[in-house]
């Protein structure tokens, strides 16, 4: 069995858990968490804050492939009682459990510290409603992809 060192259920789940914990008691659906995860790791696309992950070409395509990864990661963290589920008329929404803060506070590695800085910036500076995040993402797709295409032409 091959385990990916990056973008596996644990790394992805940790990012989602940090997003939920920093925004507690707010709940988010899966699509909103996809956008928030993207902006948390690619903060340089929407701010002067250096991105947590490298600005790879066509990174906007991550939303197409990460949906099932994020869903699986949420399920893993729900089993561990770190993420809770709310059943709403519009579907499933997720929020941090009471165990999430102590768990995150026990983590001291640089990745988590830098991730939380970016999530705090997002929370303080961006309207986190799904429609706004979608609009912000769509406005960035063209410029991110053009950045790569210009590099090819040079």
C-alpha cells in the first residue's frame, strides 16, 4: 500500500479541522470547505501573504480532485470525534468538536502555525459565505492560469 506524504487524509483533515476550529461555532458545507482549504494553502493568490504550498501551475484544478479527499478526511476526523456533523435542510454541514481546540493547541510544528496564520487572515479579511468564496475563486482562475501560460510563452 502506497501512502502519499502530501495531500493525504491526515494532512487534509488537519487543514479542515484548523479551518473549522478557527471559525467555531460556524458551520460549513463541503463546497465551502473546498474553497477555504484552497485559499488557506494558496493565500498568495488573494493576498500578499506567501502561500503555504508552492504555486504550482493550474493549481485551480485542485478543486476538481480534492472533493473526495476532503470528504474522506472529514470522515476520518469525525470518527476521531474532532469534527462534528450538523444535518440541516440544505445538507450536511461540519463544525469543530469540543476536542478540536485541545488537539490543535498540542500541535507545535511550523506547518500548523503557518496554516493557522493564513486561516486567521481569511477569517478576518474575507466574507466566508460560499457564494463570495466561489466568486473570489472564479475571479482568480483566469489570472492564475494566465500566469503559467505566460511562463510557457517566454
